[in-house]
């Protein structure tokens, strides 16, 4: 699944917000227990892995000049939840990238 979220921030601010808020991700995952790991394999690419409820979701976040592109790989067992996951990612991503950083 590919999700583009527009922004009006400079790349450094987008990356700062991603880095500072990635630790909040487990609180938004059902089941209460999730493990999240992230790294920056390239200057404008964050790789993420989320393990929860016996499933592993991986993806990347590419920071572009006017948008971020999330590429998420869902395991087959979660593919039916794709639309719900996409809506949640889009909603939280748009709040994260608001000009004032609140959300």
C-alpha cells in the first residue's frame, strides 16, 4: 500500500517530527503491545517495522519536498484491514505534518 501525505514543511522539520514521534506509534496499535523499530538507511528514508498480535508490518517513509510517501507491506493475514489501516495512517500523518506540529 502506498500513501502520499502532502506537507508544507522543509525536509529537516519533517524528519525531526518523524524521529521525535515514532515512539508514540505503539499507542495507536490495537492489542496494547507492539514493538516498533526504525532506522534511516538513507538521508530522506525512514525504514520501520512493527510487530503486534503475531504479525509483522514493514514499510518505508520517503520524505519529498512537498509530500511524504509511506510504503507499507501488510502480511496476508492483515490485508483485509488495508482500508482501515490506510485511513488511520493518513489521519495521523496529516496531524503530524500540520504547520504547528500539534496533533
